[in-house]
């Protein structure tokens, strides 16, 4: 049964993100995206006129994935629980992180190589995550400056652990650093 046309753009954007993550943005062709999404190649051009348009759709999907997750954690009662839930994004996807790196960090780096403007757009997702985490640390009682420093540390360490897990083909650096960060976050809330 054919898929509804109403979600074709989303399917194409999801396919572009998946392929950019697993193969690399530069090595992903329009034909690859169409095939992965199960649509005719010409359909891609209806929604995305250029490869940069595809890149912007990839950034939108990354933003949706990460920033919508922060909204689902609003119901968690304490900021430290929300920050630990953020670490869970990485741990829940540890096999893919080991195989391909962090979706956000890896794809952002690839987009920056393709175009500084796309890299900057993707970098805004990381900046928004730092802002979100800083707000959580403020809620824990830290000053704005200290909260921002802690938020940057949190994102930098988990991104570095993801890169090491990928480079070493070993989930252990990610698991170890996530556990260390969780203890650090929990102590912050005491």
C-alpha cells in the first residue's frame, strides 16, 4: 500500500538524516535519499531544490529530535532527573553511537564541511542544548555563569565520549563517562 503523500517531506528528511549519519552527508545522493524514503527521485526536488535545502531539513530533524526530547522531560520532578534523562539519549542509542558517532555531533561536523552556513545552523541545535542544560543548572541553584560552564562541560564530555566510543569501536568510553556525569549531576543537586 502506498504511503500517504502528506508525510513525504518528513520521510525524505528522515531518510536524509539517517543516510547523512550513517554514510556521511557528502556521500549521500538525492537518489539515495529517495530510495531510502521509498519515493521517486523526482519527488525529492519538489521538496528540496538543492543539497543545501536537504541539509536544512536534516538540521530541522536534529532539532526536532533533541529539543523535543527536552520538552518530554518537563514532567520529571527535579532538574537533575532531566539532565540524567539527557544522558539517556546517548546510552539508549549506544550501539549506533559506537558505530557512527553521536548523530548531532557527527552530522553537525559533516554539514560544516559541506557549508559553513549549514554547520552554523546545526551548531545552533548544540547551542540550544547548552542553553537548556544551563537552565537546569540554574534551577539547581547555580549562578548563570556557573550554570553555563557546567552545561558546556556536560555537552562537551558526552560528545567527546561519543566520539571516543566511535573511534575505538567500543561502547565503554560512552558508558563510563555517562555514569561519571550522572554522579556529578546528582552531587550538584545535593
